[in-house]
C-alpha cells in the first residue's frame, strides 16, 4: 500500500519542484545551467533523430529488443509470482471464513428485515 502512495507523492514533489524552478527562471529571465542544458538538448535531438530515422545499426536494435523482451518477461513473471503469493493465503482465509461461518441462532426475524427482503417463493 505504501509503494503506490510513495510513488504518487514523489511524482508530485518532483512536479512541484520543476514548476517552481521554471517560475523562478521566468522571473529572473535566465536559465539555470544554460550551457549544460543546451548541450543535452542537442544530444537528445541527435538520439531522437537516430531512433526515428533508423540511424542505429540493426545489430544494436535487435540487441536492445532482446534486452527489453527479457526485462519485460522477468517483470511479468515477478508480478505473477507476487499475485500467486498473495492469492494463496487469501483463498485459505476465505475458505476458513466460509467453513467457520456462524450458524443461525433461530431467533425470530425482525419486522424491518421482513420488509426489506420478502420471502422467496
């Protein structure tokens, strides 16, 4: 339960920090780390162009595809194992609750319940 909450809160903190830095940059009229950001922008554009236009060698693409396939396969197997680990105790608990359910006391049914659920025919 804490992992999703932690993820959401950390994303909110990062988003708020980004917005505050952008607002501060706009107020001062300067960009922090301008030369590094410009160099990174040029590098990112060249990588994007290589990815989109196919400038990456075929052997690299097949290797990356295989690595991504292996990673996703491991993640899916891990998720299935986690689901199975959670499912088994819950199934046992459900069975125990069903078996040990309290039996009716034989007490008369109140008029209110009779109105809510009429007799089955």
